[in-house]
């Protein structure tokens, strides 16, 4: 048999990304964290978020653009 992996995957209807992932699949997570609940360094804290929201509302009420 002669051919390339790319040709074989094309014939089988499997993408190269899927094939590579299946060869080195990550371990399953038993208790996944939703994206909305994940903490990351650039996330604005709830306190800061409330302060920003309040300033925007005050500016809108005063007729100022933010």
C-alpha cells in the first residue's frame, strides 16, 4: 500500500485535526467548570463591575456620553 496519511483521512472522511486529537486525547474532567464561572487574571471583579455600571448610569442620566 502506498499513499499518505492525508489521502487516507480524506478517503475516510476524517479531518486531520480530529485524527491528531484522537491520537492524544486529553483526560476527561470529572467536574468541569462552566466558562462563565472560570476565574482568569483579566476578569473584572463584581465590585469593580458594579462601580463601572453605576458611573455609566450616572453619566447617561446626566446626558453625558461615556
